[in-house]
C-alpha cells in the first residue's frame, strides 16, 4: 500500500494554518494543519455537492 500525501490548499499562501486534503478514488479526507489529528472523511461526490451548494449562495453564509 502506498502512502497518501496531504496537499495544502492553494488559498492558504505561506500561512502555516491551512486546510489540507488527500484523495483516493472513493474517499476524500480533510484536515486543518494546526489540528491534524482531526480528519473529516467524505466521498468526492458529496464534497463536490457541498461546494456547489456553497458557491450557489443557498446556505446564506457570511461573506
């Protein structure tokens, strides 16, 4: 089995606190670099649906 590597978000810049992701075919994992023991697990399809909803403005998130 190969080691999957965490990829830092391109939006994080040089900041050491950032979102990191690693992806397999049917698994997507997310973590915050300053709390790397907490890992969220989801599917790529579910995460894509969340991003689509966020981008559409349907969640009324603060700017």
